[in-house]
């Protein structure tokens, strides 16, 4: 007998995963457009819209409601 797992409702979304996918896409676009081999840490911060001067990486993902 073949077992088929139940399907998830289509309204379930992982908001953090969606944000991570979006940020990854932004990095890929920036890397493809760059003339150098690698993006500098400053350029990565700029693409991800985080402040690298705060002593660490900012969290671009908003907290869950």
C-alpha cells in the first residue's frame, strides 16, 4: 500500500523563509552585476540594508507578530 502524506493548507507561509529567499535573491543580483569576483562586506551590508558599524550584523527580519 502506498502512503501519501497529508497536504498542508496553501495559506501556511514561513515568513522568515520568504524574507531569507528575498535577501538571497538581492545578493545574487548584486553579485551578478558586480565587476569584482566577490562582494565586499560593505557592499553586502548595503544590499541587505544593514548597518555594519554597530559591531555586528543587523537583523533584517522583522519579529513575528
